[in-house]
């Protein structure tokens, strides 16, 4: 196995930073038309995945074909996280019958 040289590491870090910047930009402007959120324009998050925001229902409908696959994957992941989240313990201890936190 060979190690990475400095140029490869710099390129990889640059790719990660570009991805993170794109993710942050998705939350600050409309994913369809690119309008930024300002006082008079309030962006609404995608109802299913909360990954992107839209300035109007028309923009959401126009962007749906590009967003659909990513949305389904993210929505499934969020649903699994909520479904399989471990309940928080309480000071009452666990139920002696079902062992769930009280």
C-alpha cells in the first residue's frame, strides 16, 4: 500500500471543503433558482429530508426531479435514526417487565 503525497492530500481536503461549502449554501439559498434568504424572502425546507430549501412551491416542484433520489435516501436515513434511537434513561430506572426506561 502506498502513502498519499502532499498534492493528493491537498486535493482531498479541497474536495471535502467544497462539499461542506455546497451543503451550507444549500441551506442559505433556494436550491432551484438560487435566491438567497433575506427579510422579505423566507425559505422553506424540503418536507421530507430537510437538506435543501426553496423560496416557493413552484421552485420545489421544478427542482424535484434532481432532488428526488437524494431526498429519498436522506429521508430513509432520518427515519431509521428516529426509529432506532435508544430511549433516554430516567431516574426511575427500568421497567422490571419490559426493561424499558421509566
